[in-house]
C-alpha cells in the first residue's frame, strides 16, 4: 500500500529508543578489532567537559563509559562533534580543538593515551575520516570538503575539494528561479561523512530544511562510483537524525547513528544517541530507515491506511443528511485522464467500514468538448443543508486549471448530477463548498479565493476576494478548506515545507479569523503530512482531518487515512491519538 521509494514505516513499526541514556549528540560509532563497538559525540553533560569521551559496548545495547580518553590539557575544553574510527589496527579520534585546529589522535588502545597529529587545517567544523579499499585515508569536514591524507596521517596529501550533486542530476527537474535550492548546491550543511556501500561512495551530511515548519535536522546522502564524483541528486536518508555516522555491524547489517537536536519536537528521541537500522528501498535502491522502526514521534506517524485497495489523493469527506459519511478523492495515481474513470463515491456509517457507492460523475457528463489529454483531480463533495442536496466540485486541466461545480438533482448522494452552469465555474483549481451558520454558501478555490454563491449556485453575488493572513500571505498554496469552530473561522490549506518539495513535508496549515473574509492569523502547521485534506465533525461531535500521504516521510503514501484532531478554546489545532 505504500509507494516504494519512501521513508514510510510499516504499520507495526516500533518507535526508536535511546541506545545510551546520556545527553549526547553528533553520535559516532565504530566497530573495532576487539569485537566491541565504540561511541563518542558531543556530550551535553553539565559541569566540566574536559576532552573526548568514549563508551564501549559488545552488542549496541549496554555501554560502558571509558571516561575522557583524550584531553588537550586545556582545563574545561570541550570538543564538538568528535568522531572515532578503527582501521589499520588502531583507534583514530578526529576533532577540532578550542583553538580551531583539526587534529587526528591515534592509539592502539581505546583508553589511550593518544598521540595527536599537528594542526592539519584551521577554522573548520565536523571533521571525519574515510579509509578507501586501497588503504588511502581521506579527511572530510564541514558540508562536504574532502582531501587525501599522507600515509602517516600527519599532513594533507592533496588540495581539498568540495563534493556536491552534479548539475546533470537535475536535468529532469524544473525549479523556480531566485531561491536557495539547497539540493542543487550541497549534500548538507554540515557533518560530512563518507561510507562505501555496495561498491559505491556515499556522502552523508545533515541539514535543517524546515520540514513540518520545524528544525528537523535531517541526514541526506548522495552517491557516486568515484570518490570525487560526479554525485547524483541528494535524497533524504534518515529524518531527524542530526549529524550521523554510518557503520557495518558484526552481522553485516548497516546502521546509522541518530541524535536529534533538543529543538526537534517531532524526533523520536532527542539529545540522546540512538541507532537506526538501514535498508534499501525496492524501487531506486535508496537508503532509508528500516520499515521496522519509526523515527518520528507524532500522532500522524502512527496512523494507517483506511482504504488499502485504492490509491486516493486529496480525500474529501462530508457528513450527509442521511447520517452517512461520503468520501471522494483523486484516483488512479495522479488523476484520471479523459476517457477513463471519473469520480467514485464511497459511503460509511461509522468512518471505519466503507462501501463503494459507484460512479457519480463520468466524462460523458461534462457536456462539452475538451482536449483528449485532460486530467481530473481534487474532487470535493459537500452536503449543503440550505439546499438539502449534495454538490460535487473537481478540477480539470484543459489546458489550464479550471474548476467545475455539479449538483445532485435528486437530493441523494448518488445523484444523478447536473452542471450548475453551462461551463466551468471558475478559472483555477481545488474548489471547496462552505456553508456558514446563516445558510449562505461560498465557493473557495485557487489558494484562497472566496466568493458567495448566488441562489442557483451558478455564479457569485459579488466579486470574490482573496483570503490572506495578517502577514498578507496565503494559508497553504493549494487545497484550501473552511470550517466554523467555536464561532470562529478556520482556514486550512496544503503547503510544502522543506527542500524542493522532494524531501519536505506536505502539511496541513491553518489560520483563524473572527471574520470569514479575514485577515487570518499567521499560518502554522496543524497536522504534519496531512496537506490537502478536509476537516469535519463526526456524529459524536469529534473533529477529524483526512490525509493521503503526499511526502516521502509520511506514514503511508497516496492512500486515504484519517487523523483525529482537537481544537482548543484558544483555537489551537493539533492531532490527538484517539477520540
């Protein structure tokens, strides 16, 4: 039921647990020749923070603290993001001291004492080491700089180079101009780490891209057949993980360290090191967290698919006048093409058991000639009490977005349906019908345009207006919907938060206003991963939103799901575990 090339967990996935109950980030793990794993990182322990600390474990579960194994001698000095490596029958620590000098410390025993190299490079951060199959050792740092080292690790053996995805990797993508599209310029902002996996070079780096409109420090990776490139387009490997190291366990399994920042409120574990098993997706072979673990701690991340037999985007639910719930959505992947399908209706008495109520609109019902390549998407279905009937709106691309409005002629959800006009209702996409408490009916579409419909619903009483926030911004760039809750208007919409829409999150945003026409409060995330859904109240007075999983980190993809939500007295919208 999940699109294969995603980071979605399995339905029975278990949430990630800390591997060590210490305040430690930038976790680094290596498997040494003695059969033990060794862990270091940035220790957030209060009080004195002298030197680089190590922990030892035979099984990745129980860790023995070895204490501070290296200290430059400067009282109270703290090392940020040190790493530990085992190769050449020796332990190698790499770190930047408080003076800004990068050094490599070497010893055949983990406990030390270590012999430090000269200052190899100054004013850098996040140092790392990589040993290739031929024995050549490389120094990495920052966002993706790399340089070979002399055999004794006492000096650079060549000029540093910067690794980033090759421009040709983006040939099939079109991006808006004038923005800092991070994916085109770097693998990440820091924490460069190299690992050779299945014969290919993998450069990992972490960056906060604003998924879920929050400081999620995610690990990205780019791959190449050559250490210097060209590298392919970066992709999101481990969400929330912060600066990572990737290592091979005794059984040959691949793992990544996970140590999310304290500020990441959606991380499964914060400020404590964890270990994430990795696997390959079965589509493009991309690295991802094993489906057995959940690396995000949100209510949304625990939700499952309601209809697993149909791909369904943009799900819309209305509570009908007959006491049944009705569902429509974009089917056939990204919408039916002219001549195929149409709008199919699903019915449920309880939001759990759904039956197929059949087609309520098919292409022959359009009543005009349209291009053969026309696509249909984003149907919305609403019961209007004032008219005691049902309305269906949907968008067609012919060759630009236009939205149509149909009405049931019988007052029954199954129709038949007739067009309220002799053509489309509006230019633009993503229509939505809203009925206010006074019985007035409004049409919302196109990223926030709103107009009151006339009595026969064929047009508008007056010129439509654009709904905006107090910042003169939209509440979601598409998929808007309106609800009236506690006497106030709640405008929801879909927004991509993150990098190039490729690895960001497709979130449900919302704003609140005392007036239908606004202004609305600043748009914030109400329900992560639940963009382009509809908010509705059930027969018991509980609130829900639909979702379909449009982003790679959603708990499922392109299927209909439901998320229970609550709205506080001060109009804070948030998901809850259950009603």
